[in-house]
C-alpha cells in the first residue's frame, strides 16, 4: 500500500457520517478536510455584540462516493444566513467588468431583445441584470436578502424577495413568466436543497431557453489550495461530474462549459431541457474526461488535501509571528467570507492583524465573527501606514495591489496565504 493509499483510507470516517448526500442521497463517509469549528462567516458583529456568546459550527468537508459531490452539512437554517446579507457584488470592479461582458455576449448569442425575459436567481444588488436593463432587455431578479434586493430595485432592476425553488418557479409560470435566459452566478454553492433549486430552473426555463450557471471549480479549489472558500454558507463544491448528475436528475442537460478566471477558477455551464436538440460541445466531454483522469470520481484527488491545508496554516502563522517579533505592524484588506475562514481556522486575532479595511460601508464599524478584528474603511490603511497588508480575498489580488500601490511609498509590503504564503 502506498502512502497515498494510507492517507485516503484514513479519511474514510469509521465513527460517523456526514449524513445523506444533498444531491443523490447516498451516505457520506469520505472526509476531504476538517477545518474545526467556525462561526457563520457573514455574521459581522456590531460593537454591542462582541462581548456576547457566538455560535460555532463544525466545518468538515465530505465527498459523496456515489455522485462525487463535495459538501458540508447544513447546521443552520438558510434564513439565518441570507435574510439579511453583508455581501454586495458591485464592490469589485473586475467582477462588474466580467458580468458586463457576459451580459453583452448572451444578448448577442441568444438574440435577446424587448420580447425576451432574463431571470437571475440570487441576483444580489443588480450587478448583472443592470447590463440587460441598459440594453432594453426585460429582466427579473430573485433575491432572498431584503437589504440587498432593495439596492437592486433602486437601480431599476425589478426584484422579487424570495428563495428560489420549484414552488417559486411554478408561481412565476402561473403568472405567465418563462425565462429565455436563466442565470445564476456563484449561487449553487449556497443552496442546501439542490434538487429543489435545479428542479425549479427546469420549471421556469422556456422550451428553447438556456441556463447559464457559474460556480468555483472543485479542481481549482484543490489544486490551488483554496480551502478558505469553504464556509457555512457554501454548502457544496462542484466538479463537472457532480453537476452533470444533478442536472440530469432534474431533466436538464449541460451542452457546453467554459473555464473562467473568476474566484480563483470557475466553470460556466450552459444547460437546456434534456430533450432539446442543441448539440453538446466537445468541451463537455473533454472536461469530464480530465476530471476522471485527475481522480475526482475516486478518493485519489482528495487524499493529500488536508495536509496541504494544515501546511498553509503553519506557513501563514509563521510569517505573521515573525513580522510581529520584528516589531512590524500588519493590517488586513478585504473582509470577505473566505477571509473569515482563514482567520478562524488559523486563530488569527488582533495580536497579529490589527484591523481589516474593506470598501463595503455595511461592514464599517463592525467586527469579524469569531476573531473580533475590527473592520474599517479603506482610508484606515493610509492613516495607520502598516508595514504589511494581508490580502484576504486573494482572488482579487491584482486589483487590490493596484488600489493600494501607494503603500510602497512608506515601504509597505503585501502578504497572501493562498496558494502559498508569499510576502512581496
């Protein structure tokens, strides 16, 4: 038996399971990684809550050995996460550029016009649908977070405050609505009942309609050591293999797939009704075969991931401790969900990172869940003049480095932990 075989065998939990797979229902036994206990990553604490108890939940990742969906258990009602939400999509310039380009491409590719309807599920603050409105294409957003949906409506993007699923889709069809383009960006990971969600898309999609869904690619997560994208509001982590099985189970067929740069490496799948005559692009079989060859339909791809995660924790802590022992000050930038996983897993508090700056006014004056690091506006960087800025949303590394290039004026440097610890 090789060392990899031993590691893989040790990952199959003999004592308990992760419950049933949320896609196919099989019992979960294969552990991918265990990130310990962590609070909900979007629960930004106001000052009057930092001296009260917080609830921490396990953050154990499992792989289904039947359909190969990678997932965590859902420990809290989805309404506790999304009824009021702290993430607004429009605060990243590069993300807005990506969405604008996609909208314009879809308009041309599908021939969308004033008689079409574009529906986006989890439409957030209108960051994507706004580009269709600008071109005169009718849209409708479906967004569960009232505070975020209100911003979209103010921007002229009609939005229903609802959770999307079969029941919602049937109600929309009863009103005469059918989607010519049904879009979703980085939402499937946040859905606890996947079959209800994908089944709803099958109900709402027009007979000739197209679904485009984007999500971070499991291959990139593992190869890029992106364990900090694992947190409680991300219930599932998708390969093409697992996604095809989910869509086929609900009467839909993936006919094309694109590999994207976003969020550290994502997929955009294109789907239609299973019986539609649209040809399937070669890219689908090519990616499926690649995932199989890399071991994503066996325990092989998951065997060494946990040790890789632990090594990252040691490397980041070593770097921060050495900086502090040299008398250098460290601030963070970007209070994103992935950053909260990193901070809590590594046990990083204000003794190592003094504060975190973020562009989102919603978070200003609040504190990071669990570790209680204060969140301040971007100007705090200029006022404090830290020696090192820890970039937490590493997927926007280039954009953040450009925004903060002036820290070099006082000798400031940057630090990232993913894919490996780097001070530059």
